[in-house]
């Protein structure tokens, strides 16, 4: 019997003409690991929320969903709570208690289990997930990775038959994300739990999956194994192929007759096989980052020996941090969850004040009310949670709000709103409430609001979170245009591939200070874990290859030389 049987499911949100889901037919068998992918706004989250009635959105619906042979609508809430676990994108939106141990017990308490059973299950989950060392901590003291692991453990304490995850690694650093997904696979293999997951990080997710479902504009366009999915998307020249793992993209670029690799390990073996069987292939110029805009005598941002802590009796978060960023530079900061990356952005923005050290913006010390040449330095900040920027009932009103008080006519305001909406691809979303948008759509709407400020310095916290690969390329183009105008960009990100491809310089933040920084290519070519999948795959042959284009270009040159 199928865990889920979905028949002709269609759904349209209120006041929307186009359906979010169109004629979805899907069977999910017990114990399967399924990854659902697609461009931002394609209906992934909408579909997942239909799999648990308490989360089902309001709107016009048709079709049927069966759970273990019973219509889902007829399964009582207690049974759904116990048997269908749901992990959301943001761990903070799901945690409901103040202590780790209480969060683990909360679901079981809500279901009415006796104390002995609760203690047993909580102890078991704490040991299984390695939580015992922070069992009695306050939830507020946990890192993002720990919070997401706690979410997972608290759900698994109820022993669900199905575990649904909606982009669970979107706020995790690469190492924490890999560990989290490995834990999910372990649950699938050792407990037989059915896994249904949406994920943008397909490098890690695809090799774990039995089936990959691809959605486009509310429709299911592919249901196949990871390898078959990559081959289909490649044949169709579909945008989603850009999100496929690096080994698949490199394979497609070289057009080899050997089997398509999915994992880095398979990719290394495939490269070795190609090296021993060279082919005559056409040359193709690799896509390289644009050069850094010429630096000025006065840096755009300069931090000198900065120290910061949130409370007097708490340890320092930032410890003797010094850095210099030139005008027009794209500077990326990477590092683990809880290392202080967001704190650095807030110190630069003047939101937080260091208790020691100094911060300079274009040579002027960053203090409250400080102005340069009689004018404020325009800072634009894209926060990690884009919802923090939304204050109105529609996206259009939110964008208009940022222009109020600038002395612009209605026509001028509308022209600027239309232009930025088209730039970030949200024209069709202007009439919607910001909270009704998907995570990726909210990120684009927040970016539009920030860009309307016409900042001289743009600070971005996880700017690619929730974005599909197609819009990441468009975002990179937007940022390069801003750089060409002399705008300085500072981002903190867990998206290693994006930083490696488009940043000018990258820095690793660890224990409150920068331990190394270099040009993006040099920085990522020298790392073991904070590097791209393409580099891990090809570094034994091409140590300095960082992007998929680098590997493809070097392979073609090498094969051509071997053929001659």
C-alpha cells in the first residue's frame, strides 16, 4: 500500500488566476527517499503542505490525497501529528519551548504519553542525534544547525512513518548541511521512514535519493532516478539542469559516452576514465568572474581591531577583527553557523556597536548620526529573514513605502517600482501579500526593496537562500552591474558555489576573526570542505579548477593535447 496516493490534485490560491498545482498524480511508497525540486515559486512547498491537513493552504482545490489507503481529510489530527512529521525551512518558526529537553518532549506531551514513555523516547533521541552535550541548554543559545537538528529530533521522537522536509538546509553552513542530510538518510535507512524533501542544494540531496521529482509552473514534469533526471533535463535544455550536481554538469559539457556520474566519487572515477580515453572536443571559453573594480585610495569599509559581545558577562563573538574592503569590490564572508558572520554585517551597518575598535565607511568613523559631506552614506541591508523588511499588505505598497518622502511624483515612483520589479522578476507578484510568497519570491521582493534605496554599500545576509539556480545567475548579473557603478557589496553566505563563481575576494570567519582571505579562486582551491563540488571532483588532476566551467575547459584542453 502506498504511503501517499495523489490523484489529479489541482490548487489555486485566492485572487490568483494561474493554479499553483495542476493535475498532480503521484504515488509514494513506504520507505522511499524522494527529493522534490524546481524553480522558486513552482509549487513545491504548496504540494508539501497538502500532505498534512493542518498546513494545507486556503484556496480552490480539486483531486484526492490518500494516506495509507485512507483519504487524508478523514485521518484525525492526532494520527497525522504522530505519523506525519514536517520540518520547515526556518528552525525558529518551529521551535516552541525555551529548553532543549523540553522541545524534545513537547510533541509527546501534546499527544498525552505518560512520563516514563516520554523520558525513554527523549533519552533515545538525544543519544541518537548527539544532543546529550547540549541537552539542558537554552534554545536561544543554539546555532542554526543545532536548532534544525533539534527540530528533526523532536519530530522523530514521535516515531512518524513519513518525514516531510521543506528546504531544511537553507540556513545551514556546508558542513552542517551535509551532516544534517546524512542524518536524514540514516533515518531513512535504519528506521525505514519515508522521506519527502524539497531542496535547492542538490549536490548533497540527489545522491541520497531513490527518486527525484521535478516541478515546473505547478506541474510534475519528471519522476525518475537521479541519473535519469539529469539526463532528461539536459536533453530538454531545461533551466533546472543548472541546479544538478557538478559531476552531471561537467559530464554534459564534455559529452562523454561513458555513464553519467552523480556523486563526486563517481565524477573522479569518470574523469580518470576520460583521461585514459581522450576525445577530440570543441573548445569553449570558461565563464570567469569579472575583474575587481579599481580600488580607491580610501577604502569603502575598514574595520580595525573590532571586539564585540552581546552581553557583559558573555564571551566575545567578534575578537580583534580587522578587514579592508575597497570601493566597488564584491567581498564574501563564509564560515560555520554561529561564528559571527551576521554580527559583522550588523557592526558595519551601525546596528551593533563594538566595545573596542573602530569602523570606517569611506574614511568616516561609523557612529550614530555620523554623516559624510553633509549627506548620509546610503547603506542597503538585505537581512537573513526577508520578512523583516515587509510592513505593508502588498508587495507594491511595500516598495512604494521605501520611496515615500523622496519628493518623487506618483508617475516617477511607479516607474521606479516597475523597473526594479522587472529586474528581480516579481512583476506578477506586486498585488500579493508578502507573506503569501514562497521563500525565494520573498527574497527577491526584499532585494527589490533594498535596491530602491540606491545604496552605496550593499550588505547581504544569505542572499541566495531559497533562490533557484536560474535566478542566482540573474542575481549575479545584477550585482556585477552594481559593481560597475562603484557600489561595494559585502555578503555572508553558505552558498559556496555562488561565492566561488562571482565574488572578488572571500574570507573565512572562525572564532570571531578572519583566519584567511584571498581571491575567490585561490581561496576555494586551497580548502578541503569550504570549496566547490567541482574542485573536490577534479583537484587531483586540476588543483586550481574551482567552477564547473574551469573543469570542462581544462578537460577539453587536455583531451585535445592528448589527441594530438
